[in-house]
C-alpha cells in the first residue's frame, strides 16, 4: 500500500501542469450499508441502508489526477430476521454500528484521456486507504448493548481469541460523476465500497461457544447473545475467511477555489494556487 501511494505521487508530480490546479471543499450526504455474514444478497444489503454524512477536501493536480481527504460518519446495520434462509432466521443475530472514517483517495478523471481542457461533465474512478472506528451493538430485551466487551464468541477466555479492536483499515474503491453547476460550484455523485481488514464489524466471525460455558464464564447476556440457538461449541457461527465490507452512495456539493468555469469549458486560473517551492 505504501509503495502504491509513493508511485502515485511520483506520477502525479511528473504529469501535473502548473496551469491546471484547483482546491475544493465539499459537504456530503447519502446512504451507507454493510455486507457480510448477516446479509445474504445484494437486495438484503440495500434494504438495510442507513444515513451517512461527511466532508472532503480535494486537490486537482491536473485535468486527469486529483487527490482528496475525506471524513465520513456512517451508520450500518443488519438483522438475520430479514433473511429468507431459515437457518439464518434461527441464528437470529443482529447489530448496528456507527462508523467514523478518515480516508485518503486518488481520483482518475476519465475525461482527461480525451481532452486537455477540463470539461464541465466528468466521470471518474477513485481508490485509496480508509482508517475507521466502529462499535457494534446488539439488541437484548429491547436495549442496544455494546457487543465487544461482552465477548459473544468467548473473546478473552483461555483458549479463545483476544477481544477484537474497534478500529481498522480498509481498501476503498469506486466511481463517480462530477458536474459543474456554475462558476466554482460542482455537484458530485459517488459510490464507494470498502474491503475492511476486520471480520468483526458485525461481531460475528468464528464458531459458537457452548451456551452453558458462556453462561458460567461470561454471564447471562453473553450466553443469550452469543448462542441463541443453543448449538454445541465449535459449530460455525460465521464465516471467518471473509472480511466485512461496507459501502456508501453519496452526493457532494463543493466550492472550488482557483477555478474559472464557463458553460463550454473549465479554465483553471494559472495564479489560483501556487505550488510550494523547495
């Protein structure tokens, strides 16, 4: 990952023209959802979408290459009871979590392949690194409880995994469309998906711990939330080989500093933003 960003930076510095630079700040809002052990299909994922919002700062190095830093506050959730499969309904897991993420992403503006002059309409691809915090909660007697301290899969007990961390990283990639409404103002629509490095976004990753063992060593709440079906210890509770994903579809309204846009084309001011000198 470090090598990728180093090579990206080298290429950006090599190709960026001094006359095509613009900085913009944008506010974002949209929908977010989760994909993992508690979602059986794309339809199931979409049905459980929640609200997300955030902000971003983007720098256009050239007509083709941009780099942005973004913060997003997302909500994700899933419930086995919304699945069609009977075994999943019987497992009866559910969770919800707020996610705070900070990302650095490169942006490849596709219209830059066809024109040296920035266009009012532009499609783009984006990819980068995401760092995020999460905190899954499960429903017990109509109350949402934090699941990580409970240890529903025996975390913290001898012979079981240590409690999982509530922060992780992800590889993010997606695509979008940006349209300049007027001089210095643009509206973007973007879909971004994240392949995380954790399998505990939903608090489900490995095997069941026997109900009686959880009851004796972790207490009633851990037993009730960790093994609702009273399965024997060691049976599969979730698929540990597949990491969790989460996604967002958002609109972003941005103000551009140092850009002069006409209805026919975008002309970036030469003196808009000066590059640092070393």
